[in-house]
């Protein structure tokens, strides 16, 4: 056992991973606070070293840590108290270590210099325009240092950032100061002059239509906080408000004057054109399905073309903007009104969409050169028009009859509209395949069986047609039905003529089915494959069903238990009605198992121990308390170079220690410590 414990300790050391690298950094904020954080700090700059003047203090914060520890290698130069306050004592170099957990820390180099005795800036007075900036530069006594503070006496006039960049904000005067920690101070007088009067920039000529309004756009260039007054020379023709909105009252001409508060001025010569004299809707009758919508298009004689639309019966349909929405079956009218009084009406017929009405495409994948038809299936809407178009006409085209033609490689969308409803189809066009191939060169069926043919394209795409010249096989589209026993050849062809052949053997239909076992006791969640054999020379495609799908499901011969208790059966059958049953007993999923090896209890890392010679193997056979006939489990090795898992056995490879895991389908596992001698 002592030897076993040593082996366990060695393997535990081998399993230790390398610690992930920390990404903690020091950040200096604008107020001088130093922050140690594993993520970026808003408004902070990353630093690895810090220069300070003698007698200065800084606060060090550690983000997200309750009680960090602070240490310094030279406390007589710089020291940090338990609250993170860093204080410099005398000139020299020191290293501050900040521990953010028991074993991890970050270091910050601190250089303490003597305080400056002299401070200068490159300008003591300057003039800035509004929005203009200047970077002030400073100089202090050589080989000295002090923390600096910039500030403005009036930030409404000029702003200064932490680096000494000054920006003019508004007309006025102020001072920008620079101070050191040890009391030195210099200033710069800043003057921001009042800008020149603004210029009013706008178009010289404009026009609008009677009974409509329009926005006169203008710009104030330069100046400072000026306003603009607008006036019309003839308010019987047009009026204008302070926002520039012009209301056109009648046909004629007037001048709009724009006057800035400090003297700038501009004039716009405005012409009011006549209103529309006639409204002409795109359609005299609108046919819509309930739930459908259509964009309303109108042209006018005279006027701007503007109109408003409304439905006489708002329970039948409603208008939002220029879109008409059909709400319920009925007959109504849509009225179109133009500014000035001209109007027109169109008839609206709304019907419920028949349930069997749908637009159909044969395929959404095509090859260059192929065509197909878009068809309307079901009851057509009398009077409804079908409108179709391609969003990628260079990739595929579609004509008024719905004939879709693939033109070049690419993707696009086919849009079809009928009765106000819109149908969209994504169409992919590829190059015509170089050929075809069947996944299986030979296929076996029983007489009466049917399958879906699925030849694969070789480097491209294209519609596939299938055929067989013999009467013993029937093909409709891609569905093949075997009619009588024999040997047949099935062809797949492209429009280019290239294709592939598949050999089809049709056997007599199975007269008897023999499952590999008649009864299965399986744990909840486990899956079991059920092989089925036929009488000699016979074959049939099999269908599966579960008598109780809450207890178990079965698909293509694979049975999965869903419940933890109960009994039922699975049934397998042929198209000709030959059947067989397999009894199913559902048991609880396994919660433990035994391997029959030496038991080990070393803190839970291993449960079993086995010793092998190199080249020797041993079977792994879990034992369960429940009477399962089948349990799915896996055997895997963490160290296959020492001991590998192979076909449910452990095989010794070379001298050493390895871990092998045995795990059931539902996650119950045991780990084996394998010693290979």
C-alpha cells in the first residue's frame, strides 16, 4: 500500500497544470490615483514606474480585492500604509509590491527626486479663437520632480486638460495655472475674442406648390450664438416661421429675407407653383388577401405629386402613410386627396386567402443553364395579379409567366407578390456539375420496397433526372419502387447528359424477420442497436415503431429508453406486413458499478488499482446491481503511451503509471491506477 500511495502522489504532481498568467496592471487616473486592476480602468493610463517628488503622497487602490497587502523594499525612501497611501520620504529608488492574493503580487518601481525650485511655461499670455487649441509646455529645475496640476479660472471661457492642452470655449478672459506639489505656480492669461459676425448661407432661388409647405434650409457660418429672423415680402402668397418652414398659400412670387442678429443677411427668391388639378391612381381596382398590403402609387397633373390616402371602411382596410393594409374580407374604396382639393377613388376588394393557395418552386438550388417554373397552386384569386422579380438579375432572371432561368454563379432572392402577400425564395446558382455519383454503387431492396434516390453532384450543381429501362422498377421523380426480383441498372443524368449508374438488386420480400434478441432490459437514457436477419436470399427495407413512445423511442434499428421503469415492445416490419417484436424492460440508469479490481481510496482520485506487465492485457467488465442485458460504457486511457484502452481491455505498453477511466453512458465512472512493470 505504501508503494501505491507513492504512485498516487507522483501522478498527482504530473496532473498539476501550469497556472494561468495574470493580467494585472497599474493604471494612473487623471486625479493621480494609482489603480491595480485585471482590466482596463476608465480614464486611466498604464504605468510600470512612477516618479514623485520628495514629500508627495499618492493613493493606491486594488480593484475587487477586500484587503490587499502593501510592501516596500526601502521604507525609508517610500512607504505604503495598510490603506494604500504611498508617501515619499527621501530621494532614491524603491519598489512597491502589492499582493492581491496570498501568492500573487504586482511590483511598481518608484523613483523619488528632490523638489523643483523653478517652474516656467512657454507662454504667459495668448489669444485663442473659439474651438482653437494650444499645447502649453513647461520646464522645471533639472533632475527634480513634482506632481503637477493644471486648471482654468473660468472653464466657460477656456478648458485645460491634465497635459496642459488649452481650448477656447467662449468669448471672454481667464487664466490657466500650473501648480507643483511643493507650491510653485505659473499662469498664462488667455483671451478668447468675439468672432466676426455670422454669414447667412442659403440657396438663392427656391420653389414650392400651393397648399403645401416646404423647409427652407440655411446655415450660419461663423459668429457666436446668433439667431436668425425670417420674413416674407408678401404673406398672402407665403408665410415663413422661425424654423424656416414655408407655407405656400397661393400661386405667385415672394422674397424671403433671412437676417442674422449681428447684421448678416441673405434673400431667397421664392416661386409658388400651382396645385395639382387631377389625381390619377395607379390602379382602379385593388385585389388583396386579408393580411396583405400594397404600396399606393399616384400621379398628379400639376402639383408636387403629394397625396394622402384613406379607406372608406377602416374595418376592411387601413392606410398608413402610402401603404394599404387589408384587415378583413369586404368591399370598400380608397380615396386619394391632393393638396388643393383634387381627389380620386379606387375600388378595393378584400378576400380571405384560401388555405390551399401557395407559390411553389421545384428547387431553390439551380445550375447555370437550367430553368424552372414558379407555379401558383390552389384556388387563384379572381383578378389578383402575380408580380415576380429577381433581386439578383445577373444571377437568375424571371419573366412574367414565372419562368426562372439560372444565368451565372451566385445567390439571390426571388420575390413573388400576389394579393398583397409577399413570398420570398432564396435561390443559389452554382456551376453545372462535371458529373454525378451514387453514394452506394450497389443497392439491395426487397420486392415492394421504395427508396428516395440521392445521387451526389461532382464539383457543381444541377437538376437530376432518374431512370430505369426495366419494368421491374418504377421511378417517379426521385422515388424508386422495386416491383419484382432481378438485377437492374438505375441512371442519374444532368441536362448536359453526364451522369452515373447504380446497380440495383431486388430480392424476394422477406417472409420472416429474426431480431438478434427477443428481449432487452436497458437503463434509462441508454441506446441499443437491434440487428435483424432474414431468410436466405430474402431482403426488405425495415420500418420501426415503439408501442409506447414515452417509455422508449426507436429509429432505424436503434432503441433508446426514455423512462426509468416500465415495459413495452418495439416492432419491426416490412412493407409487405411481415413483423417481429422485441420486449423492452426499462430500468433505472446505473448509479454505480464494480470492476473486480483492487479497491483504492486516496482522496477520491482513484477507485481501483491494477498491475500489468508490458504487453499484458486485462478485460474491463463492469458489474451492475440491476439486471441489465446491455449497458453502454467506454474505456479510455489518459496515458496511452504507458497503458492503452483497446476493445474494452487495458493493455500494458511500457513501464510506468497511467490513469484509465471507465464511464457509463450517463456519466457514472471509476478511475483505475494502472502500474505497468
